[in-house]
C-alpha cells in the first residue's frame, strides 16, 4: 500500500481495471465451459435455452470415464510417491553442502522442468524403449515422476534452508546417528514442504497431457481421453467430464494453498 | 548410561544409547543396524558417498539419460535396429530438416509464435503484477494472487477446450458481438494464429506473472514517490525506475514462457489450423508411423531444443547487458 495514495490515484484506478479485466480473461472461459455442460442440446454454442443434468448422469454412468478417472489418479499417486522420495533425497544432498560438481548436479536436477513439453515427451519415449519399458501405466508413472522431481527439490530445498542447524547438532551430540537424526528431526521439519510438493506433483501428473499421450498404451488418462473426444467433435458430454476434472483439481489446489499457509504460520 | 558424545559425533560410536522403547530406539539398539551404521559413517567421505551416490546416479540416468539417448538416436540411420543389420552413424536426419520447407517452415513459425506470444504475455501480465505488488494492501495481496492461481490448477486440455468454446463461431465472443449488433455473421476466430495466441497466453500467463510479481514486490516504494516528487510522470517513472529494476523478473519470466510455448502440442492442434502447424506436430508425426522414422524425429527434437536453448541464452545475455548498462 502506498503511504501517500493520493499521489498515484489515477494509476491505481487504471491498473485496477486491468487487473479485473485479467481476472475476467482467466475465469470467463472456464465459467462458460462449465455452463455448457448443462445445456440441453448436443450442439455446442450460445445461447443456452434449456438446461439439463443429463450429461452429468451420463458421465457418472459411463464405465470408461470412471475407469479412466481411477487410472489417472493411480498414476498421479504412484508417480508423486517416487518424485517425493527422490526429490527429498536430492534436496538433502544439495542444500547447504559444498562439493565439486554441485553446480552441475543442480543444473541436471532442474533440467526436466526446463525441457519444452513435446521434446521431453519424445526423449522419454525413446529412452523408455531403450530401457525396455513398454508404453503404458509404468512408462507414464516413470515419466511423470522424473518430470516432477525438480519441483520437489526446489520446494524442499527452500524449506531445508530454514532448518535450525543446532537441532541436528543437538541430536547428534545426544548420540543419534545421521539416519536417525534425519528421520526424527529433518523429516518432520520438512513435512509441510513435502505435503505442498505432493499436491503440486499430483496436480501436474493428473493434468499432464503430452507425456501421457506419447507414453500411454491403449488406456487413456483423463486429459488424453478428453483430447481424443475433442478430436471427434465437441459435445456437452466433454464439458461434463472436464468440469468434474476442473472441480476436483481446483478444490485440491485451493485446499493445498490454505493448508500450506496454515502450516507456514504455525512454524 | 555413559557414553562419549564426541566419539559418537566423530563416527566412532562409543557405548550404545540406553534402551529406548520407540521404533528408532529399538532400531539403533539392534545389532546388525549398529554394525551397518558404523561401516557407513566410518569416515565423512564415505558418509558423503552414500548420501550422494543415489541422487547423482538418478540425475545422470533419468534426467540426462533421455536427452543423450535422443541425441544418439538422432545420429543413427535406423532405430530400433532390425536384427542382423549393422547400425551406422549418419547426419542425414539433420540434413533432411534443411532440405524441405515443409520441415523448416513450422520450425521458424514455432519460434516466431513463441516469441510473439511471450511478448504478449509480458505486456498483459506486467500491469497486473504491478497492481498486485504496488497497489494492493499486504493483507489482500495473497487473496488477489490466489484468485489468479485457481484457474492455474486446471489442466492444459480443459483450459484449451474452454478457449474453443469462447472463440467458436457460436461461441461467447461472437454471441456478444452479435447481440450488440456489431457484426452480422460470426467472425472466424478459431483455427487461426489468433485463437492459438489467446490459448497459449492463457496457459502461460502465470509463469510470467509470478516472477514479475516477486521482482516488483522487492522494489522500494520510496523510489517512485521520490521520482514523482521530482516531477516525473507515470510513464517516465515506469520507464526509468520500474522497468530497469525488474529486468531480472522479466528475463526469467520470458525465458520460462518461451520454453513452455515452444513445447505445446495439444493446444496448437486444437486451436490452430492448417496454416499454423507448429514444429511439435511435425516432430510428433515421426513417432506415429513405423519405427524407421524415429531417428528423424529425434534429430528434429534435438534441433528444436538446441534452438530454444540458444535463443533463451542469447536473450538472457542481452538482459544482463541491459541491466549492467543501466547501473553505470
């Protein structure tokens, strides 16, 4: 807040207009998409004259959609577990330690986050074949896990840098070996960061299209299913599926945001 | 219970800690664990090696490995190799790229689009970030930011579809324009570079907004006030203070958005048309057909990654030079 608001009043109103216009830009498409899922016609387009819940009942009765949903959730959960394990370990190695090759190791750690989507998907596809991993659930889990590791490392490193070193030293003085000191002091301290990173990984994996598309077998993940349906034509059924995915991801995102804020306040 | 704490710290466990009923107490009291831990912590060097081995192995095999393997495949004449056939190294896959405009046209189009969309994203999000950082009270800042973060949690495909509904011939924009009598027949927004731009800016805006916001937040407010007192107008203040002081945020935001924009695959397919084919679609084409084409696809992907890296590196150097030039 400006100490002397009268000075920048004109700017302020102008910028506020831009901000709210941007909020509209960000929200209106999603709101329209949700509304279209309630349209009582097969034809996508405005105006909407009559409303129905049929598309939703159809979606929840559709075994393919339900199983795809479960498939995506399973992939997200399993890849997140791997990312968290690996990412935390790398963060513990990198944070506050000086060794030859630390810079290179850090660079390689963040590499998967910087590779453009299509190139990352292609590289994983080639490497999966090289390793003998068949396209399918295992390949998608592996690709998502590798892709999400950098985000875990960055979040955990940030938290780790605020850990009071004296606590570890005290534990070591009292006879705890490095592993016990890690498990009983460092790890509990990292819990908020790990939970935050987990939510982030879950959403990244659940929303990912390009890696799932190139590494998937015959079973589609939810974004791949929506993409396939879109290619054969728009229909309110897709809106209903997309809305269910939207509500779920947004709800988890908001909850995680509040949760991590509360955790940060407590510490 | 007597034991030598300093000996313990130096890795020479003296006496074992007294029996501790917790899980960790029982584990440390367990003979085999004790022996293993003594071997592992025998020297700081060994301890470090045990800690470092897995992460370094992981980044080499999982982070670097796929890129190297892609590079290797791009230099071979056939992949996977048929049994009994000798695999030979070749640069032909790279030569193929320059030989046909059907390949390099989408390539330059992708880079141009990515640059233009990155610039659009910057211009659109800068005032938003400025407003958030400078004109919203601390208490509300998080709330205002969270409002923009919510759509960010929604996936790429769903948001692309939302743009399709917005811009379609019977979409919301055309409906509103018709309602006000501004047009007689719908404007064909869809399947053009315009619809693609709207979609890509929509998907990448937050990657720009967050670095800009954190750069602007650090900017001391007194500077703007001093400049205003000395008679500088809004435009001068922006050009002489805010812009030079946030070059780091601009640089990292643009780099991130540019790299992401070059990698989109589904969004250009859904929002673009035949005249806006991007290189991602060209690359993907080699992986949908028989395996023979994999080396070419790998070569094209390598070309694109190299180009994106060169451009972002040059851009960052330019930004650094600008920043240094401004300080002197």
